C-alpha cells in the first residue's frame, strides 16, 4: 500500500535517470509533481472516500487521489 511519507521517495534503485526524464516531460506540459506537504492537506469535509488508507471522517488530499479498496 502506498504511504504519504514515501510519496516523494525513489524506492527502486537504478530508476533515477528514467524518473528524471519523466519529470522533464511533465515539466514541459506544466504538470507538477506534488509532495507530502500538499497531499497531507485536508480534503473537503463533505467527501466520503471508499479507502482502506484513510482515517475518516476526515480525509486528506492523498486519500482523495490515491484511494484503494480490497
């Protein structure tokens, strides 16, 4: 399961060059990679998210974008 603390980490050794290339392509298209600071912000209070990761009834933006179900 993904974790908010590791969202900006490079978990697979040897992928640094490929990830840098992807980052450059995203930059050219004005797509930003967000980090834990933004993802930990609270989501809108009325949202209900079917997730095994969240700690409802208060969800984070991370829960909104990366909801997981069994």
